[in-house]
C-alpha cells in the first residue's frame, strides 16, 4: 500500500504513465478531481484554483496572499484524499504538498522538448514557433510558482525519488520501473508513516480554515494536537486567539493551541 505522485510537463506522456500505473496496481488515479473537491469544500470557483497552481504569482498576490489561500485549499483536499492510500496522483504540485511522507514515491516524467513541441503542434493545429512559445511559457510559469511559494525549482531532481525520460524508455517501461520501486519496503505504508500523513492532513485542514483571516499562520500538528503560530503584534492577542479557536473548531471539531511568540 503506497502513494505515487507523478510530476510532468505538458505532452511528456506523464498522464498516460499515471493512468496505466493506477490500472496495473488497482489504485485510484487522481488529478483534476482534487480541484473539484477543493472547489466544492471551500466554495471557491475552480478556475481560481487552477490559476493558483498554474500561473506565476503576480505582484498583487504577493501582498494579498490570494494565491496562498487557494493553495491551502488544494493541499488540504489532496491530503484528505491520499489518507485513504493506494493512490496515483498526477496533478500539479503533488511533489510539494506531499513532502515528508515516507510512503510517497515521487516521480518526475520528462520528455525531449522537440517531441513535446511536435505533440503541441499536432493537438492544437499550430505552427512550430507558436507551439514552442506556449510550452516555454507553461514551463516557466510552473517554475516561478514553485520558487515563489516553496523556494524550490520544479526541475530540481532533489524533489523526486525517480526521474524517468520518455524516449528510449516507453510508457510501459516507466510503469514497470515504478512498480518495481514500489515493492521496496521504504515505500510501504507503516503505522508511523500513516501517523505523519494524518498529522499533515490535520494541519492542512486548519491552515485552510485560517487562510482567509490569517494567511501567514504557521500550522503544525503532532499526535493529533494542532499548534498555530501567529505573527500578529498589531492585534489584540486574546481577540485573535478567540477567532482562531472558532475557525479551527468549525474545521476539525476541537480547540488548537495558539502561540504568539512570533508576534512582532
């Protein structure tokens, strides 16, 4: 029992790898489903969530934290889904959202740029230059997104356990390699690794609930207890704590600890 995340660029055949892998394993395959669940759960238009994990942050986003709020919604929805285990996720940002969970195998699928351009030309019926420009823009937006929110480049191999190049390797080969890797004990779910995931999912729920009022709140969970760190020196601490408790109880049904040691 494991979780697989597959990061991919446009037209790299990563979607095909994910779907065939899920079919071979009998796992659930998730991608855009997560956006729909987040949209419904947090009453947010799906288009805003798509832009939040696709477009690079604007100057306005950096001051209003709009993008961070939508990302918190998506992360919470994703973590709740993968808690059930036996999942292949090939949507955006899984390699960021599921860091630190031992039984998650993180895979990056790449393909030659020229091959991706040809596929873009074929599918969109456009010229070579236009197709290349579209792909470069898409790749750059995703890289800027990761650097802004996490300080990590999507193309950084340190994010992944496996990087597979679809060219000499075929889709079927990639599926076989991933299946073989999943047989290793380090990618099997254990009570300890499940506990890590459960705590991350709990913290993400609280973070999402607080994100509109307190977008910079630092939320962690350990053994089912949640700690909220706030930097709100300009507010009355008791008033803020009351609001935090209210929002957290509404989200997870119990009180959280609030730490003002970071107050300015």
